[in-house]
């Protein structure tokens, strides 16, 4: 039940741990109504167009889900009965495929596979009774992806509008050795305070995620515009009117792209020429311009107005790192007078070597790796 003062929130945009606050701010800027950040993401309201806009324009959301039902589920029977009441024929028909995922916390039912199976059974039985059809399960490329959240014995059922997660923008066919997810890179750019009219350098850019995400912002390229389609475009209820609406949103997004090629100074550097070639190819696929240079971080001499340096140096856990790298970076970074230097780190070697109090320090998770974003304003 929603009270008068609490607007109804039917949608949930999921976010990487630590990025919920910046996702809330981004959705507010996109004029998405009734946003509210919580653990794991941001609830929002509005109509289906708001949700389509979030899919197309959010750089930070990982998935966008629509809430279909909420009910108590202390045991398998309650879960099955609650799931059977949903009108699944809105989404699924004779030739659509289905997958169900479950996240459980503090509940009597403790096996996510069992919970997914129970909900899948309820969906299949309900469609068999109502339409005399039996949808097939496809765990890898389903047309319709259902998510179950079972928290403190309260079940919430969602259908996933995004399909493939939104970090798969479609521009990264190849990656370097430890690429950042595009959605996390976009969240870090926002934490860093970088603005699209300022210079940006990533001196250890790998497959170029920070550089490409920044260039997409500078050129006003909507992050979802390169995708072939979203999950909702495979639903039975994706009728002519919805097709017209998403086509119109895509058209509007194309119209606001900057095509004159003139943007702020955005530079990706890496010491590895092969990785840099991947970054260039990714940028080309994303349809953005940036500068690229092969070089060691110790030789970085920015040929631009002071701006932002945002980087993700190799982590010990994922790439073998060079022991002198933190001191090399610190020596170079401390000389970048007027720059804000930001680094996503999994240890404190660089912060120790910087010998400067950070302006920003924020805990973030890169997948399962606990990291911290540090930013220093260089005097
Ligand atoms: C963790 S990866 C960066 C990943 C990147 N953020 C992405 O999304 O693909 C670190 C990068 O630092 C580069 N690197 C390591 N040592 C370097 C150095 N001394 N100078 C310049 N680049 C270096 C590596 O070649 C690697 O591409």
C-alpha cells in the first residue's frame, strides 16, 4: 500500500554497490519521477515512458525492473500461489522464452535455485491454464527475464526491461585484461565531479572505458543508443504504440547528439599498444572522438588546460603489478598542478605515496573486489 505522501514507485533501477546515490542524482536530472535510493539501486515511479527513458539514458543503472507483485512468502506454497496470480500473458506467449532469477535475504526459503524453480512453475502453470501454451526456459538469452527478491519472507516479482545488462552498451567487442564495467566507469566520472566541458585524461586507460564514457557524455551520446534492442522489445505487450514511443525516444536522442566532433580535450594513454588499439576500435564503434597515445605513466605531460585525471591502475588481485608503480604515479601526479587526480584503487599504496589529503574518498565495489575511489586536488 502507498500512502498519500508516498508516491507509488513501480520501477527499480539496480546499481553497483556504492553507486546508488549517484544513480539517484542521475535519474533526478533525467526528470524521472519519485526516485528513492536504497541498498542495491533506486526505486522510481512514473509511466512506462519514464522506464524506457531510464533504459536509454541512464549511464549508471545496471538493469531497470518493473515491479509486478509483492506478497508474503514464508513457504513454497505461498510463493507459488502469489506468483500464479500475475497476468504473465502480458509478457509471454507461445514462442517467447523465459528465465527466472532469485535474490534471497533473511528468509525461511534459503535456496535461490529452488525459489526460481517454484516461480517458473507458477508462470508455466498459469500460462498453460489461461492460454494452453507452455513457454520454454532459456537461461542464457531469454525473451523475458523475471527477478524474484525474497527479503524477510516478502516476495517481490519484477520483469526486467533491460534484457542484457545496461553496461553492455554494444561498443565493447574486445577488452583489455581487467576492464571496468561501463556503468561503474560512468558512476566514477560522476563522483569525480568531472564536467563535460573540462579536460579528461586516463593515463592507464586499458580498453578505454573512462575515456569512451566521458566522450559519450561530451558528445551527448545516449548510452543505450548503440544497443540493438532492450528486453521490453521482446515482450508480447510491446505493441505498435510502444514501438512508436521507443522509436520517438531514440529519434530525440539522436537529434541531441553533437556531431561536429568538437569536444573538450579527452585523452587515453596506455603503455600497451595492443590494448590501446582495442580502445580506439571501441571508441570508433561507440561513435566518439578522443585522443590516444602509447606511453608510460611516468612520461605523462598533459598538453591541455588543467582538468581531471581519472584512472584505474592495475590491481594486484587481477593483474600482476609493478612494485614501483605507486611511487612513479605519485611523483607524476603531484606535478599536475591544478588537476583533480582520481584513482580507483584496491590498496593504499598510491594514497601513501601521494602524501596529500584526498578531497574525495568513497568505497566502491568493482564486481567482488572492494575498492576505494580517491581524488586529490593538486595545488
Ligand atoms: C586495470 S587496467 C585499466 C582498465 C581500464 N580502466 C578498462 O576499463 O579497460 C590497467 C592498465 O594500466 C596499464 N599500465 C600498467 N602499467 C602502466 C604504466 N607504467 N604506464 C602506463 N600504463 C600502464 C596496463 O597496460 C592496463 O591496460
